[in-house]
C-alpha cells in the first residue's frame, strides 16, 4: 500500500504531499492548513478494499 498521496490546494493550486495512515479508518476527514499559503483545506481520504486510495480536498471556507 502507498505511504503517501497528494492533493491540490483549492486556494493556491500547489500539489501537497500527505502521509497516509490506514490505521485511522477506511474513511478519514480532517482539516489541514496548506504549508504554502496557510489556507485551511478539508481533506478526505478513502481506502478501498483492494488497496486503492482516493484523496480529495476542498477549501474550508
């Protein structure tokens, strides 16, 4: 299984690399500030049964 994934910040368009932690559940949602522009993003991580990972983000505002 992959150890990292990425999302695109809604505010500045930068690709942000995040670590993956499947032990936190199959569907995770949390808020993280962009390390480039500091705007908060709501990150959703979903782990599929066959090991696939889906990461999406949207601006918190």
